[in-house]
């Protein structure tokens, strides 16, 4: 009898541990100093949401929305895979976005899951209807204290276009002297971002390795690659600073291990 009690207790603890790994919302905060950032933008706070997939955090995403609201961001960026092609529930994802637009301006780019669903027009229409700035290979200006920066958004290359081509389209008519903030789903194309003169980019896609080893990092990513690279944190190459989110959800395999769902909070500072 004692043996069975011990087994049940162990299984219960294991279940609680696995559940916590999927549901404990973790805030990762960065203070990033950037050379070209106008002094008027000093202190700009950006919350990044990435790879929500089919994850749910509280009734109508209330826990996720509350976490974001408490950070008082100046803008919220969503870097793709808002939905999941294997468990498609757009309404559930929109519950989160409807909460975000009440907090700060929201900017969004597609990920590979949106593209693979062949439903991009419907997804982007609904997002625009609730007030989201959907960026499809284009640039918009963001103003603060009389200064401006460019916010560039590109689609996922699963749509058939090369990343460099999409960047060229998005940057037509822009000034190379203006600070360039890029939203793109995939971090592995960082060299294209460098070549395009991007100063700061927010990415996701790799889920932080999905299964992580404490003290070592990602063991395997969502595509079953061992010891993947460009999966989380801050990376720098030439003038580029790249912020990579571990994301919030999963696809196909609903397991995150030593890898809690991540909300990125980046506060930008100017050297000027």
C-alpha cells in the first residue's frame, strides 16, 4: 500500500511540475543601449509576445493580459505564430490581442504557422479590425517626443519570398539614417538583417529550444534539432542587436521542459 501511495505521489508531483512548465509565465527583462536610437526614445519600453500557438493562460487569456498590462509598455510587438496549424483556434488567440490593444499600440507580423494555414487574409483582417498594426513587408513610423523611428515588418519566408527580397520591399523610400526596428519571425536570417542596416530586431520561432537543460541551454527545438542555435536571449552582429523570445506556446508536442512561457520586456536606451 505504501509503495502505491509513493508512486501516486511521485506521479502527482511530476504532473504538477510539467503543468508549471507550461503555465508559469516568466518575464525576461532587458535594458538595451543602442547607438542610433534618438535620445527622445530613451526609456521606450517594448513588450514582445511570440509563438502563442494554442496556449491559454487563464479565462480569455486574462493572466497573460494582466502580466503585460502590469509592465505599462509603450508598445507591444507580436512576432508570429499567434495561432497553431495543428490546433487552430483563432478566437482564443484574438482574446489575448483584444486585451493587448487596450494597453498600448500593437504591431504584428506573420509566422510560419499563419502562412501554412493559407488563411493569412482572414487572420490579418480580423487583427486590423481590432486595431492592430499588421506589417506585411512594409515600414511605418513611430513617433515619441517629436522624434521618429522606423518599424519594419516582414512576412515569414514560407510564403515563397526570400528574406532579403522582403526587406528590400519593406525599406523602399526609407532613410538609412533613421533608427530601424525590425519585426521578423525567424532569427536565423540575422545576416540579411545586418545587410539591410537593421539596428534592432525582435524574433521568436525556436521556442527557446523547447526542452532545456539548466545551466546549458536548449537541448532540442520544436523541429527536433539537437543543441539548436539562435533560440533565445540577445545576440549582436555588427550594428544589429537581436532579441529572441522563447515564446509562450508549443506546436504538435505540448511540452516545455525547464523552459517556462516567456514574455520579453525590453527597455531601450540611447547613447546620445
